């Protein structure tokens, strides 16, 4: 996987969440709505890799809602 693309997606996600701390969405919603791709959007796998890295870093968290994973900023009470 292209690490530059993952880093770009991570930065876009981080900036989006800093501006909108209560935001939460699926990986697909984040991929198409939160990231301002400079051209045609990359593969969703890039966004998922960025989210998983941000989760390991303690910034984002995955919450299961029904049969979907919802991503949001990590909350201290979780």
C-alpha cells in the first residue's frame, strides 16, 4: 500500500475531526465525504488503512452499530 496516500488520508481525517469533533461515519462515508482527494478518490482500502493507523495511535475508535463499523474520534470514557 502506498504510505504517502495513507498519510494523506490520515491527515485529511485528522483535520476533518478537529474541525468537527462529534463526527462519526462508516469507512465509505469517510472516504467520500471527509477526504478531499486531489482527483479521483483512491481505493477505500487506503482510507481503512488510515483509520486503522489512527485507531492504533489512539485518535480514532471503531464502534459497532448493528452490522456496521462506525468510526469516530476516540472518547476518554470509552
